[in-house]
C-alpha cells in the first residue's frame, strides 16, 4: 500500500458534488488487494449496498475473486458502478447493478427482489451505503439534514435486511458498515456519528435475534478511508490532509478494509457474531 507521504504529494485539493465520483478522484483509491485468491466464497451470492465505489467496490471485487456472484445497489453513480462491474467480471464472475434511492423503503424491497430474480438466493448481505455532511455546531444541523442523514444511513439497513431475511438461511451472514465515529464521536459529524452508533446497536441486537437461525450478524467500523465520499463532503484543505491524525498517519485504502468483510462473510468467522472489526489505522477505541 502507498505510504502517506507519497499520497500527500499527489492528493491535490479537490472538491466534488456529493456523493462524489470515483472516476474523478485523485489519487485513484486502491480497491484490489494483491493477496492470492483462495475461493472462500465459491458459489455464494452477495448483495452490497453502496457497492459502486470506495469500500463497497473493494468488497465486490475481493468477493468476486473469492468466487462470489455480486449484486450492488447504488444511487446514480452509473460510471462508477459500470467500472465495478468490469472489475468483478475480470474474475469471471457476475455483477448485477441496481440503481435507485435506498432511502425509499419500496426501492429497498426491489433491490432484494431483483437480486433473487437474477441469482435465486442471497448468502451474504452487506449494508454499506451512507452519507454525511459537516456541521460546525449542533444548531447548524437542520431538521431536514438530520432526517436525511438517518433516512440514508439507518433506515435502509432495516428495510433491506427485512426484505432479505426470508431468503437467508443457516450459514448466511449479514455485515453492517458502522464507523470509528460511533465509538469516539465526531465534533463536526454529530448526526452521522449518531447514525453509526445506531448501526452498532442494530448489529448487536439483530445478532441475538437471529442466532438460533444460524445467521451471523457483525459489523466493520472503518477509520479514515480514501473514498469519493471524502472528496464530496469536506473542504479541499481537509481532503488534502485527510487521515493524517490517526496513529498510522495516513488514510486507509478500500482494499485494506475489504478483507475484514471477507473474514466476516466466510467460514473463517463461523464462531463470531454480534461483533465489530476496527480497521482504523491504530486508533484505540475500546469498542
């Protein structure tokens, strides 16, 4: 992986319209891990929300390399989604693209139905899509923004999972993307951090609810990771130094985060449920 010093030299100040396009991000995020494949997901079908870019793309590509067929749900970043599909298909796998607004309950159901119609099953569900907006103070967070943050970041986790549950069987896995901010907070992303805390509680609660059905539920709480959401959410100066405040002094790459999802999706983690993995560059959060 790239050293942070080298990344700083090429990461120019930049700004994109939310939620950002990976094709315009410089440097291009690393989404393919060089470790040799092991076929840990042969025959599996994986549904990933927010799978068009960033961590979602890295998961899709890694899982395809491990033998899975992939469905990705995304908003409207069609070029990014097509690139993810191309990368997945390089591993002789299939990638179903499903565009639409996950903040709408009806669409969440459609995502699951389209996945079932194409592949006939779902073995792994990854709830990953999310957005955030910086706010300097609590009073700066409008009711509209607060509702939008929860509607984008929390509600789809419930809706997609509810729609998928009838198709999940013993041995299936649900993996939710939370964040380091759920544990240490964020003074400028208060509503976002609150949604990520809700996802931790959802994960723990659902794991207990489904344990007798043999369905494992876990989460991943990334620290700073270089994705389009960063360039579309923060001011250019903050983007340029993004991730430099963690012990490793650099942002993570999506390819460094995806293996945590692979571990939780495959039989390597068969004795793990209700837990959270913390790939965050060395920050100790005692969570």
